[in-house]
């Protein structure tokens, strides 16, 4: 197979990581696009001594690091306009959160994360612990859970409460979700895609966002169906079955960007 064919299955998940890293679909997809352009321009530079997914993420990390360094080339195309990445963007996703996302959201080992970030294993472990400590200091939020499977809903509720957040309610249909959101405005929404009455969690979220702005994390067994890069898509996406640490990392990052008020 060609390099492009080898890379294709991994692109949806790179988009997920890039969006979680930057806080928006627009910015995340711009970094993924820049990564692919770099690979096309110099395929001989693509790492061939490691798994293709590692090589892809390593190339992405190189683009990200260069764009957010003080002495590198910092121009990245965003939606047809040039956005100069500044120190504030670097602060928005510090290296501790990169390490957390790579290990907990993307499932890389500490050794692989060290390869991606050009760090030793002990440094990666230290950064992850730093990010976890930051999560524990995070301001409490009111969270609405939209999930029709009782066991999963209970698990999510436990995770949310263990993080120190408050659960405003658990909705199992689109109408229920919208009604609960309007009755008690949440600071975060966790939403399944398929709901009890065959309604859509995506539609429920659209209805809620039409009333007010709130960060949303979608939960689905088929993330690649939502990560095509062809239409407005979730910035934060968790794959079922999920690990508790994955949910914690996604919640932390979503609230982090909401508090940071990142420019679009």
C-alpha cells in the first residue's frame, strides 16, 4: 500500500487529538492539513523506523512545536487566513496537557509519548502528573449528561462527581435533554449520539446551542463517522467503550478552553 493508504485510517483520530489540543475544529484541522502538506512535500522525511501512526503523530508534533515556538516558523493557515500563533496559544495547551491527551485520549504508552514529544519517559510521567494536579484545581462545573444506557450514564455520573463537578441531570431523549438544559443551564454537556427514542444527541446539542453557548463532549462507538473533516464536527469526542481516564482528560480540556475564552 502507498503511504497515503497507510495513513488514512489514522487521520480521524489525529483530527480528534488536534481539535482537543487547540480547542476548535478550525484550528485543529489546520494543523492536520499542515501535517499532510509537509508529508506530501517531503515523503522521504516521514519516519519509517516506527509504526505509521507514531510517524504521523510525530510529524504533527513537529508542526505544532514549530508553530508554537519562540524561534520557529509560526505561520499556520487557518481557514484561508494566516494566524500567527502567539505565546497565549502555547499557554492554552501546555506540554503537560499534551502529554495527558496523548496518553489518556489517544492511548499512547509513556514510551511512545516520549518519542512523540522528544522527552524521556520520566519527563512524560511528570508532565501527566502535573496535568492531573491541574485538573484537581479546576473550577467546579454543572454537567448535563445525555445518555440512554443506564450503566454508562451511572459511570459517567460517578466520573463527573469524582472530579468535583455537579451533575444537573441525566437525559435519555432529545426533548428531555433540551428541557433539562433550559431548566438548569449546564456548564458542560456530555452527549451520546444515539438516544432511547431513536432521537439524536447531535440534534439535542444543536437545540441547546441555539439557546446558549456551552462546551460539549460527544460519546460514540463510531468516532470516525463524525471525524471526516467535511462538515462542522465535535471538538471533543470520546470513543466507546471508554476509559475513565479518557473521560477525565476530555472534561478537563473542554472546561479549560471554555475558561480560557479562546479566540475563534
